[in-house]
C-alpha cells in the first residue's frame, strides 16, 4: 500500500502514528510541520497534541514570512477540510501552534528547499549524543537517506535560540540535525522522505550503540566509499 495521498495533514498524521509506534517519541512530545512546495505557510501540530492521535483540527496554519497564525477560515481555504471539525460531528477549538514553532519557521526560512520538518526524540540518537559518540552510517540506506548528521548545542526548548541554532546548523544542506539533550530535526521535501529519513537515522544510531556494547565500534566497516546514493547503486561497477 502506498503512502497516503490528499490532504498533507493526513500524511503528517500517518508519520506521527508510525513515529510513536516505533518509539521515536512518547506522549505528546515532538512536533511536525509541512507545507505545499514553495508556499509561505505551513501546517504545524498544535501545542500538546499526541502524535499518534492527529486529525486535521490538531494543526494550525502559520505564515512563514512573519509568523502570523492564520484564523480558521484562512486555515481551511486550501485543504477542503474545516480547521475546527473533528470528524465525529463535534467542533473543537483550534489549538495554539506548537511551542517549538520557532524551530520550524527558522528552518523553512533558512532552507527554502524544505517542505517538511519533523521534530522527534529518538532514544538511541539522543543517548549517543549524550555520550559524545558520533552516529556511524553503515548501510546504503543510511547513506541514501541520512547522508550527514549535524549537531546544534543545547538551548532551552521553546526558545528563539533553538530556532537560531538549528537554522545555522542546517543552512549548509544537512537534513538530519541533533539538538543536544533535546531531540532531532529531520528535513525533507516530502512527508514520505522525512519518514524514511527519521527511521534510518534511528536505525543507524541503534546499530552504532550495538557495536559500542560489543566493544567493536572501531571495527565497524563503513559503507563502500564508491557507493553513490544519488544513483542508488555502486558508481564504480566492474
């Protein structure tokens, strides 16, 4: 079965359910956002929303250029879905945007090529970062989807500094960012690609941790250097 199509919030909700099921975030931690390619507004999850219980009314629409939160009429204009309708016949007040809205807006402003920002708290990634252990990219999927992992120093969650540091860290084109003692920020051009990227990053972290437990991390064989992720195959074939 293919990835969900239609309202982009349905795609983000699918990612949220998968992330919680995989243990990449617990409770109402984490936040997600997405936009139509090139648009000046995003759908971002509301403050306190559980990522495995998302529905269209759990999002708020926010303009990237000035951070303005759009009202219900503006929020539903392009989606065909009422911004306050729960789907069970009950109306629900539109939530406030996530407390990490600044992280999302700063990222989109720094990276106009990005259409999705996923902020999660994957345990293996964060454990390795707390141990000052770099994540090793071992498989071809790691190279194809993760490619590079960058890091931003600690900043108090929900503050403007989180967004400032994150934007600076990814401005060079990296799509996997570790926020020290906090979480990760995954960037992509589509929800499906962000989904794959987030899962591959945590898989690489788990493999790295397993090698550490075995005392063999120094013996890890990296993916062959002649593998070209852009081609999806080895570039130096016999």
